[in-house]
C-alpha cells in the first residue's frame, strides 16, 4: 500500500456539554459546560484505508471526562485507535478518553489518532458531538431555564422522613445552596420493596445531588413500618407528595419553604414503576418516569393497561434491552400512551443496570435531564432528551419520542 501526500483538514468549533457530576456517594467524574474546537486531519491515505488525527481544544471550563461522536459519510471502519477508546456501530463512532487524559483544562488540548479501512476516498465528518450535545460552532449562551440541573453536584443528606417511617428522604444537604425552590420526586422501589431501599440509594443520591428532593418508599434503616412489600401500593407515592406538602409548611423543617410543589414527579423501578404510573394520575404530578416497568397485558399486580389512558403528564419509559424482563411491557406501554412520551433503550443495561449496574450514571443522567426538561423547562435538557444530537446520538442508546 502506497501512502500519498494528500492531507485533509477540517476544523470545527463545537459546544461541549456537561459530563455528569456526582454526589460523594456516587462513583464518577465531573465536567463543566463550555466550548471547544475539533481539528480532524487525514494525514495519509492508501488503497483501502487511511490514517487520521483528532485534536480537541477546550475553550470553556475545565472538563474531566469526555466523549466525542461523529458519523462517517461512507463505509469507513476504525481498525486501530490510540489515546482513547472507541466503539462503532455502522457509520456512528464514539471515542471516550483514556484513563489518563480525561482532564482537559481551559485552553488545553487532547488528541487521539486512528487507522481505518475505506473503499474510497474518505472525507472529514461534517459534524461532531461532544458529551451528548450538538457541535454548533460557538460557545452557547446561557440556556433557557438556567444551567442544566445535571451540572449540579450538591452534597446529599439521606434521612428518615420526619414523622413518617414509611419514607426515606434524599435531599441537598444545604437547601439554601440550591438557590431556588426544589422539585419533588416520589420514588417506588423495585420488587415494591416498602421497607428496604438500599438497592436504590446510589441512584437516588445521584438525583438529589442535582437539586431535587426525592421521597422514597421504605424506612431509612430498613426497620418495619407496617407496610407489606411485593405488591404495588400507589397511594404510598401520593402520600409521599402529601408528606412533602407538610414539610413545606412545618416551622423549622430543613425543607420549609424550599420546595416547588408545582414541580412534582413520580418515578419507580420494576414493580415500583407500576406504582409510579398509577400515582402519576394524581393532579399534583407533572411528570412520570417508568424504569424497566409497565402494566401487563393480563392485568398482573392488579392494574391493567387501561391505566395508561389516565396519564396526563409527559412520561419517560426506560428499558434495558432484550435481556430486561420488562422490555416487552415497556415498549407496549409506550406505544399505548397518548401523552407526550419518550422511550429510551440501553441494550446493555438489562433489568437493573440503571439502578445498580455500570449504566447507573447514564440512566440517572437521562432521568435528571427528562425531569429538568419537563419540570424546569430547561432548554439544554430538552435538546439532550429530544434532539437527534442528544441522547439518541450516544452509543448504544436508541430513543423514540411522540407528541412533543
């Protein structure tokens, strides 16, 4: 194979999205929003292949953890890549940082290179996406609705609900630091566990660290609270909202006058997702999230799919792919709802990956972005959830949407 002297260069100014910031209890790295420039250079081409170098210059705040994605215009296929890790599905490519080059200071650069096969002359990609946001060519103006909630990283307090052993509360430790009244999320556990919420502690800590107050079913220490587990009790979630209303007005309470009770959502995992979908029919609820869940065609657990017609709020359905026992239910429920809805599938997550697996950060980021979009009207979050350049561009997610 004979290398040529041809060189193709394309420089693109792109906008970097935030990577996920995490509370102390959640493993992860932090990154800030900002702008960047991408230099994509094809240094050599030969019959059947080429080599390229990519340099990313950070024009915004320091970042710690990055993912660059693009789509080839032809049949290019990466065969070797250095200074990063890549995945490729068809023409779509995602490159993430290596363990040693994830941190990029303001004005700093990070580079990687690769070799690829190609049946013809390869052209530079026409667009790049950094950390899930479209590369627009400039540093963005502040988004509508303020900075996205997922960019927050508040320390979190997990505590027993005042006066009610049925609930555990996850909240920013210093509510004043949030700077605005906080939305409320009532959460139902997998297996409809009504005393033990240890399985969801990391996930709910993540959500609370972004500026939400989460009221979860189950006593904080796992002690008996008189509530049986194993079957849906949607009234527990509507009761969690009522508890939040009391705390809003309880003199001396840490959450007194710190809640925005016009911004209330229900969510749940597996059996708890059934609780969340029923409780979402409450007029106080403005958004719902079903994680690996949905009503059964035969009305198992006492609720039929007729319940879906009673939903009145935007709803997010998330599934873990064919290995998720609730995969068929989730898709069927999404197909049946008439409210604005999103179906987000991560085929590697299975039934518990969003809650306890390696997909926790990706999964909870999606939940936070959806809540931020619906409850707070945040424009960046809306792009992440609904735009083809957002979650849908992140391998291996697939996203469907309707009625938005």
